C-alpha cells in the first residue's frame, strides 16, 4: 500500500443554514458542525478547532453553538498517518441583545414652530442601525429630528431603535404644543394713557 501523504479535508456546516438577522448577523445562536474525510488514505484521526488566530487547538467532540460576539472559528483535521490539513476559518457574527434606548418623558414647543426631539441609543455588539420616528422620520442612526405641529395639544411620539443585526427596542414620549397667543409670548401690549 502506498504511503499516505495527503491530508484529510474538513467541511463546516451551520444550523440554521442562513443568518437569522440583518447584514450578516445572527440574532439566535447558530451551531457549527465539522466533518472530515480522508479518501483512500489512512483515515481521520481527529478534528481540531480554536477561536481566533492564537491559542491551543481543541479536540472537536461535537456541534459547536455560538453565543453573542464576533467569532472566528478555525478548524483542521489530522489523519492517522500524521498529515495535517491546512487550517480553514468561518466567521460568525452573533447579536442576541436588543439595543438600549431612552427618551425624555416629554418635550414642549409652540404651534407652527419646529420642536427638536432626541433619543439616547446604544448597542455594544452590532451597533445602532435604523431609527424610526412615528412623526415620519427614519434613517441610519437618526437619533435626533425636528418636527412641527400646527395645532396646540398633546401628541404621542414613539421611536423604534434597531441595531444592525435587526434587534429592536421601542420607546415613547409626549410632546406638548402650546400657542404663543395663549402664553402671551410674541404679542404686543398697547400703551395705556394715564
């Protein structure tokens, strides 16, 4: 029998097969399964894996489920003749947590004049993506807008903050609009002769 000089070949498959979030992110823990073959060779001795560019290789014992984070899963196989496969890598982005968002309980303004509204938002994993306001504004990282109400009253405003993976958080506030005439602002006072 000729000497075995050809390394085995490992393949990686994931479940689910496609990412569950947006822009290549997963919003549920994916599982990677590694399988190796050594056709017409000495047979696969073991599969090894590690995370990142350094660290010790670990013996693969079964499917690997990944939690939140940015993962670089390296893997290779070794056959019974000692041939070592060149390492391969799959990258996986996992964000399981919705962004945090907060907004003031209320805002005040005057009819016919722009009112500036702002929301505080953060996301430590995939980052802040689309912010959508019930007043009509929507955009990437749109945490501040200006809106004009024509009539006095109390107006409910809701905000949906989405991270780049697709996780969403909603907050709401109330905008109180007054008329300058009601407050006396901007009106001229007549001179009264004694």
